[in-house]
């Protein structure tokens, strides 16, 4: 056996040669044997550097992409991550890793369904099995958010540090997985009265390659990409990535704990909001939020904790007209004297915590109209105001049976 290579520069050059040999037809098994003889384990950073140098020296990215899985297969068991940095809870990489664990759970369930299918008789229809597979693949589609956060948040920061080759190759592999998933759902839509032989063909030709594509990316992320990113990006970089992650969303997992950098004053950091109103479970532009509120088939009016009218929706068919002059007025002055005592009682009961809602229904212009008042409180139970929601009910009173087929009014 040759003496193991310990010099980093020599190791990178040897790795480049082995990768080129793969491209020139040397088998994966032969490459693994050469790796074992010459290098044993390769630090993850040197793999990235080798690919970057090969691309810079003229190896086409498409060529690297074409043989990417062969590289991974040849390098399995030879990548050294012993010096990788520890990942804090709630850190963007921690979130990526926990998403991977959830993806693996789905993949395991799918594989168990395939095992279940093999117990069926050859002439037995297996549409029920295919439905189970589809349900799990619906969950796998959530991987889009995982990939989008890499492409739109993580990769731009790597490019800032002139690391461009691996991100471009990975992006190409993302697109391959997307293509696999798209083909799976085209098959789900078209396949009817499926027998066991057809299902096994689907598994071998499409389902298994899709699962393998996802598993291969998980391996590349955890053995190469994420350790390299932890070495390269700063705490400010990671906090910017984290601050923009929820806008894209998470894959099969939502972080309960949010990481904060130790050496950065996050309270003073200001990031581009892109004009969005950020809420706990999502965000809107001003235009989107106003259009949504005006589209709902209800009238909404909000009165703040000081009893002043602060907002009303402005849909095309309001039940109660509201002039803009009402904004800022005391709510008591917006009602006739004969009903002010009811308004005061509702507000007092809400403020004291004795009640959380009050509901009325009246006949108005020949239509049954429901009027509800709800106390608005923060997570600590503190009173923030009252929201009034009014809705005409005739459409719903007359419903009978079910409507399960699309039918426009």
C-alpha cells in the first residue's frame, strides 16, 4: 500500500486527478480503492476546493453536475468532518439538519409502503398503495422550501466569498429532484387500475430514483456544504439568513428556538424588509393585506384599547357604511344614544376579562345579519381592543346536502 498523503496541496491535486479519472471512465469501485490506498480521509474543505479549481481550469459545470453523484458515491466513507464546528440550536444549519431528519422519516415510510406492496398478489390492484405513496410524496414536495432557502439565502453568501462552483452544481441537482417529483405527480394523476407489476415498475423507474436523489443531497449537505458554510460565513451572515428564512418557509419542521449570535447586537441590526408586514405565521405587503381584508365576505371594524376606531374594511358590498371620518373617533360617538350603554357594557366586560365575545343577529333589509364582537388580546392576555365582524347569513342558511364538485356562482 502506498504511503498515505498528508500534505493538503498534494491531496487536493490527487483528488482532482481522481475526479477527472471518473469523468474519463474509471469506475467508482476503482476510484474508491485508489482513495483508500492514497488518502484514507479527505477534509471536506479540500473537496470543495478541488471542484472549484477544476471548474476554474475549464471543467464545465454541466460536466461536474453530470458526474456529481459518482463523486459522492466514490467519496463516501472518505470525507473527514471531525473538525466541523458545533452547530447551535435554532441556527440556520440546525434548521436545515432537522428538516433533513423529517425528510428521512418520510422516505422511510415510503420504503415501508414498497415492502407492504410486495406482499400483494400479482393480479391484485394496488391503487390503495399508490394513494399511500402519493400522500407521502405530497409531504416530500415541502422540500421546495428547503432548496429555496439554500438557493436564495445561503448560496448568495457563499458567492460573496467567491465560492461559486459547488452552489451551482447543487442548484442543478435541486432541479433534477424537482423534475423527478414533477414526473411522480404526473404519474399519480394518470395511473389508474394499477396492478402489482406496474407499481413495481413505477418504483424502480421513478420513485426510488426520486428518493435516492433526495438522500444524495442530504449526504452532500451534511458532509460537505454545511461544514464548509460554518467555516466560511460570519455570525452577521447567518443572522441575516435567519431573519429572512421565515419569508420563504420551512420544510416539514418549524423551529421552536431561534438562534441569536453572541457577538452581534441583534436589536440594532436592520435588514431589508422588502416592504412586507411581518407576522408570526407569515407576511404581507400592504397591498396584499388590504386586498385580503377587503375580499373577505364580512365587514370588519377595529376599535383600539382607548375605544377609538382605528380601521374598517372596505369591501365592495359593505353591510354597514363607514365614512373615513369615523377613524379616530370614540366608538361611543359612532352609535345612537339609545345603544351606547350596550357598547359600554361590551367594552367594559372585554377590558375586565369577564367576557371575550358578544354576538347578535338581526333582520336587516330582509336579510339575516350576524354581528359579533371579539376581545383582541396579546399573548399575555392584555386587552388590545375590540373587533366587530358582521356578515349576511342567508346564503348559508339555505345550504343543503353537499357540494363536492367545482361550481362557480
